[in-house]
C-alpha cells in the first residue's frame, strides 16, 4: 500500500509527538511568511529597477542603498546585490581607454597655484579643466570639461574633432556664471590650455593661471577623477556614429550629473 501525503504527515506528528492541528497551523504560518517575503522582494526589485534605470544604469549596491535610504527603506547591500543578480542588472565598469601619444610638456614658468588644495569655500572661485577622448565613427574626438572645485559641478563642456584652443574657449565662453568670479584657472601644460587665445581671455577677466607640474597628473586629480566617472557611466558602453549624438548624450548626462547624481 502506497503512503499518501496525509499518512506521512500523521507519521511525522506521531514521531514528533505533536498534534496534527499544530503541524498544519505551523506549516500554514511558514507558507504565509514565505509569501509575504516574496511579495516584499518583488516590491524591492521594482524599486531597484526604477532607481537603476533612472540613473543611467550606473548605480551599484551602495548608491541604490543610499537611494532607498532616502525613501525611508533600509536594505543591506548584500540583499540588494542578490536581487540585482536575479534581475540581471549590474553597474557599469571601466574598460580599455584611449592611450594618448606622449608629447613633451611646455616649459612655461607658470607655477602650480592650486598645489593640490582641492577643497575651496567659494563657488566659482577656482576652476579646473582637462580633456579626454572618445571614439566617434571609429575616430578619436575630444571632450573638454570645466569643473568648479567648490561643488565638483561641470559648469561648461565642449566636444570636437580637434583638441585645440576653440575646444577650451567654448566652455569658458558659455559658462552661466560671471567669469569675473573666477580667481584661478588650473589645467595641465598642454598647448591647448597655454596659448595666446586662452591668455587673452584670462587676462580680460583677471583670472590667474595655474599649471600642474611636469609629470605629476595628481596635480589635476579632480579632473582626472571626473573623466573616469564619465567613461564608466556613459562613454564605455556607448557607440557614437556622429558627433551630434555624443553632444546630445553629454547634454543629458551633465544635467543629470549636476542636478541629480550627487545631491
């Protein structure tokens, strides 16, 4: 004679010396708790997906945890990581980047005024700038960012096929704040930053120049870090057939970066 599920449960109750109604009561509670847990996790997955997709698909467990915390929901990073794995989503990561040709720096005697003092107490008092590279239709193009050290906001940017004076002057010309607020403009020693055109613009607004020391990229660490974030969060997983598409994506990214990402 085959054992039925009911008979097996009766046998278990006899072995454990418990009443059958206790067995059914306890297993019923366990099933209910499991259903409640699944419902909570499903709700959490939906929130994680919204946060992830609303933030350019770059947030990992730490930032998603912070976003949930702001919404008054405390969740461990381990739990978030498990749910992200189940959803098949993951934060973007660094990929191989452009290796520029080594060009000897200019020997300009301008000193490093910034001297790695990256914390300032006044908005638009000290700007840093640098260039990075991105492929457009399999050709390297350049991006120039202008960063306010006060709050790390990108106050100006430009894109172009050439890394020249125009690429640097454009973000300076279109910055929404009065340039007379700026006291120091800090960059590397590339000729696109140190030339007659840029000198004239800085002299007009009485802005002091600061150049990093030769062979010391850490002297412009904020700009370097900003570009690393840009590449992880936007450039590395994108393909740009035309420069206009890169410009549009940068417009959206800079707005998100300044107004949402680091609030």
